[in-house]
């Protein structure tokens, strides 16, 4: 009888093979379990979060915009109608600015408007954004051209961009205006002029100075902005009509006489010329102290000149009463411009444009898988309308719905919280 014997180690090798087969089977089962059950749930969760994040990023990148609001405080101590105001430092396009629906003009980065004042403090907002705004179109009876301006019993003659004559109720108050630098008269410069529904603006541009003059409809106030572009102490001189006296303060005032040839120099921000019979008066109000010279030769040659080594704004005001009225008008109106406040949010118009995009392009934009679909639904953004973009779920699709909260911002700076509904399957 032939006998067979197992070699040493053979039993152990067989057991190892069986264990390897069992381990492989367990590993295959694990892979099947992971890819069929675990991975889809992880993928769905990651896809959901990524999709929401991508959608939010795309909306914010494409549809967000800023609205800037500049608060302006108007301080008035008297009641008056159609007062002319100027706010400097406005660099936006006129069509992209809004001032409570009222008409305004932009000239030389200055916002020009008319407003009634009621002896109270008021707040108004200058609003700007990329969107366009509408404003009133008022009618005022005045005439303006490159060479003249007429309104409210006042006639102003303009020559070469500067005032040459001011006539009020047939009285000549200003006879001429001249500019000097280092003792020499200057009369050559570039000039520009702009007429609007409420004002006429003039500017001369020289290498060492700029002078802007703004005349308002229904006003006898003239705004002037004197800018020294190279730090040169230029001099602006007004030759005046006949006045009896001038007043600046308790120490700087006098009556003009026939037998004197005199100049008074002072550092002041206010000078008023007037007559004893209370005809028309002419008052100069500066936004800072300047060196003022009041000169007269007899009573027929009166002039006021001032020099400044930095920019100065000043008003030339014509009124019917004496210097006391001029003092009242000096303090009558004042503007305080606040800091710009920027508000960010989602634009309805840009969001509408996004929701009207091609669905295939949106999927590519959101980096969304080709094998999966989504739908975006926005309700009541424009009235009661419902806006939708995306695919339509098939009958047996398992649709997951989610909400995305956004801040909707209108062009006036008003914010409204809003929800966009996301569907994916």
C-alpha cells in the first residue's frame, strides 16, 4: 500500500490562501458599500454646500453694487425761498446722482441746487450709484448766456469769463472786476461756461489761479470760488458804484467823504457797502479770513480787493437794507457736508439679468456636474412675478430644496432681505 505524507508547511500555506480570499472578499464588499452608499451621501452634501457657495459667490460678484450716501446738513436762521446752494467735491456723473428728486446741476465738481429754507436745521442726502436717476425739470424765468445773466431785477454783464458789471434795480453796484498777480494785470486765460435750468456757471483757468462764478435763478447771491493753483498771492479787485459807507466790524468801518484818498487794510471775512438812504447794499462774505483792502478816492472811486495764499470761497450778496441785513445774511445759511456712507447689496436689475442667463452657461459658470441638474426660483423680486432658471425635475426625481438669503439693495440705499429658492436633483 502506497502511503502519502504531507510535506511540512503545506497545511499552513492552504490556510493562508483561504484567509487571503476571505480578506479580498471583505475588501470588495467594503468598496461596494462605500461607493454605493457612503460616497453618494458625502458627494451630495459636498455638492450642496459647494453649489450654494458658488451660487452666492456668483450672485455677489455679478449682481452686487454700492450705493453711496452723503448726508448734508443745511443750517438756516431765516426763512427764504429758492436759496442757491453749492456743495463742493462731487465727482460722480450727474445722471448717477440723486437729491431728493429735486433738480440740480454739476459744474466743476460742484453740486448746485435751489431750496427753500425755514429757519430750521434740515438734513438732505446726496445719493449716487451706477444706476440712473430722474429729477424734476423746474422752470425759472431768467436769461443766461456767455456774456450776460438776468434775473430778479439783477443784470450781470460777463466779459472773458468774469463779471464786468452788476446792475440791480437800475443801480450800478459793480463797475468792473480785475485780477492782478505780482502787481501786473492778468486778462488772458482759458474759460468755460455752462447753463442749466437753475443757474449759469463760469470758470477761468490760469496757470496760477482758477476763478469759478455761479449765478442762480431767482437769486441776488453770487457764488465765487477762488483757487490758487501755485500758492501765488494773486489779487482780485472789484471797482464799485457809489456807496456812502462800508462796515466790517466795530473797528473797521467808515463813511466815504469827498476830500479823501484812502485805503483801509484788514484781515476779515465780511465787508458790507451801503447807503444812508437804504438803497441797494453789496455784501462780501468769505469762508475764511482774507486780507481785504477798501479804497476810495472821493466818493466816486471805491474798490475792494483781497488777496489769499490758499483757496477761498466767497459770496457776493445784493440786498435792499443796510449792513445789519448783511450781517444777518452772513449767518443765514450754512451747509455741513458729512462723510460718505457706502452701502452694499444685490441689485434687482443685475439679478434679473443673471436669472435670464442661459442654463447651460450657468452650469458651467457654477462648475456644476453635467449628470446633475438644478433650478433657481426667485419670487416677488419684481412685484408678484416669479423668475426661474434651470431644468425641470423629472417625475421620480428626488428634489432637495434650500433657501439662500440675500440683501436686496435699491438705488436709493434701501435694503430688503430676500430669499432665493434652490432646487437640485
